[in-house]
């Protein structure tokens, strides 16, 4: 898949299933966070593994404007994006399409 054919509007939001390690200055509300067994402060995930900041009614990130720094650095169609999309596609035949704004 070429970088030019990738967009967040036509994605299963695979990046929203990654572990998002928070930085002290991210300022994410505590009810959206948790701590791993290793003690890392991370974005919480729901029972299916999706980031709890996803607004299911609007199918987008509910905190996009104030999202964590690691999410801001995640480059759409960048090498890591393409890698996790390919890995996800290899393991899943059905996705949950989300529109990320």
C-alpha cells in the first residue's frame, strides 16, 4: 500500500489500539488513564482493546485537540503507521472503520 493511498478517514484506527505511554505534561484527565503492571502511566483501553478516548457515537477521538504527545507524533502513512496497518490486516479479516478528525 502506498503512502499516498493511506488516510485516517479510511482506516480501522489501528493506532488507537496501541499502548500510549503518557508524559507528565500531557494533561489527560485521569478517568481516561491507567497504569500498567510495570508502572507506566498510559491511556486506558476498553474491553476490546480500543483507546477509551474514542467517541463511538461520532467515530472519532474525543480528545483529538488535546491528545497525548505520542499521538501527535504518530505520522499518518509514515513507516510505523504502514507497519502496524499491515500487521493488523494480516491478523484480522474484519475491522472497525473509524473516521479520525
